[in-house]
């Protein structure tokens, strides 16, 4: 009896649902974002976009590399509409793996500067980050460290700390040096710099800043925003104190990396994905992403005093595409030099 009631009830509700007329414009538009940008503050920018367009943003976050693996595994069944990744090698690898699709957008072409976008129009940069050196003036003579190549100087024996080879940030830096200085000069730089490393290779940029501060070494290479965040107190008071004991040295010109986005190959909400990408790359959107994370927007410099104190930088104008192309050679040279 109970079961019969249930069956009748579900049949009735089904009929009810089928008879309801849903006006077309009330069907919610949405865009599903797979993001390798692990910053909570991005949500504020998505919210702004939703308010302006009525398109709901559904966020699926994951670390960069596993995100690419996941998309490859999911193939045509992937839910992803828009893919956001950090680092030149990651976004160019995603394009190479056929995970993105070519799109036409006048506003993206206008808002994203040359060198920071794909010639096949599969991805566009959204924010910029500078790979800088962080030094402890009590351990090393900071006046003698002006460029990444200075870290190969024999006077820094035992005083250099580096993040491990797996970090795409370092792979892109090495790719950058290959483009700027050629393969043999890059090899010589790597050999010299790696022979100056005495610590085991570090798992992340933050641990390098801490090690430099604690005089475990004298100088390391990190993305500028990690130091900025520590100084700003984002990671707590102890890290602020650590960061305060260090000096940021910005090479001029500097290696500039990006976070970027592209529409997923099998996006079901392609138009919505393009709209969101356009919003994120617009001056308002790019600033919205970059300001709270201490990154740089696409066209301006982050106006936060902490970041401004790191000094002005000039990009060395190496294109993101070129960085991607030199990625495998960079990894090979790092391996050969003993960068673990
Ligand atoms: Fe990062």
C-alpha cells in the first residue's frame, strides 16, 4: 500500500513538472571553470562577472599538473568550459595536448598584449608575475647580485637555495635563459649555479624565502608575489618577520611569467566561457585577479606599496609561446646539470 502511494505520488509530480512551462530566459546560464589558480580572492571577480552578466560561475579547482592530467583522462566527457592555469609551460602544454579550442574575440585581442597570447588564439594571459631573487644581506653582498646569472658566481658557494626541478616556474626561467643567452651559456650558468647549492632542493617558493631569512642560505629564486604576501601578513606574523629580513632583487630585464586561460576543447557553454575569459582579461578583470594576489595585471604594475618597493621591472619580452617551445630542452639541461 505504502509503495503504491509512492508510485502514484511520483507519477503525479512528474505530470506536474511536465506541465509547467519554463520560460526560456529563466534557464540559468552557467560556465564551469577548471582553475589551477588556487586563490580564494578570484571568487570575488567571478561574482562580479555573474552580477554583470547573469551567468553563474561554477568553480572546480585543482593543482596545475593534475588538472591537465584530469582533462586528458576525461576527454570528451569533461565538464570543463574554461581552463585557467599558471605558468607558460602549463598553458602551452595544454594547447599542445589538444585540450583547448581556437576562439575569435576582438576584445581579447585588444586587451591581451603581444607576446602574452597564443598565435592560434587558444589561450590568453590574464595576470603577470616576475621571477625575482630573494637575498639575505647578512649572508651575501646584495650589491653584487643583479641577474640570475650572478648566482653561478663561485663566491656564492654553498649559499644558493633553489626550488626543485619539477617546478614549472623554474623550467620557464631556464627556457627564458636559453632564449636570451643560448644553450651553451645557459649550460654554463646552470652548472655554476647548481654547484653553489648545498641544501636539498626545496618544495616551494615560500620555503626558500624562509631558508634565506634563517641564513640557511644567502639567496634564492622565487616569484615576487610570495614575498609580497608574506610581507603583507597573509601567511601570518612569523612569515612577515622572515620576509622582512630579506631583500628582493629584481633583474632588469626580468623573466615574466603568466597565469592564463583558454576555452576547453569540449566546452558545452562555449559562449559563456568566452564571455568570462574576456571579462578576466579586461582591465577591470585582470586587476581584480592581480591586486589581491600581489601579481601584476596585464597592462599595469601592481600599485600596492609592498610590490612597488621591489623596484621597477622591465620584461625581457620573451614570448610565452617561446617559453613553451623550449620547455623540454630546459628540463633536459636542468637534469644534466644536477638540478633535482
Ligand atoms: Fe604560485
